C-alpha cells in the first residue's frame, strides 16, 4: 500500500501528518513484536541440567520441548520460573 492509498482510506489530506502517523504505527508494531528473531535447536541429554547458549544471543523468547505434558508428538512451551527454585542441587 502506498502513502496516497493510506491517506485516502484514513481521510487525511496532509502528507506530512500521514507519514508521521505511519512512522508512529511502525514504531508501535516494533515495540509489540520482536524483530530479527532466529531459532536454534539443541538436543536434551539425560541427567544434564546446564547447557551452553549461542554467543550472539541477546534474549530467550521461549523454550519448546517435544512431548512436554502431552503424548501427541506436539511441541509445548516450557513455563518460565519467576522465582529461584525451592530445591537446590550441586549445579
């Protein structure tokens, strides 16, 4: 969609104002939705709790596991801990 089409749909006659609105909308979308997201796969090893992360990673947005709390061969997101775990271990 071109700026002219957006202006006609919104009923705006001032080009500068329309462009400012479009820039504000794109900024809002960028705040709501993460951009430049990449994924990485890692195999889970029995009795291993700690894993290494990619060095260029900035933020973990979610961890998904196959057959977590289901038997349908589906990927489910593992819930995030909000507090320190009650049971401690040697790791």
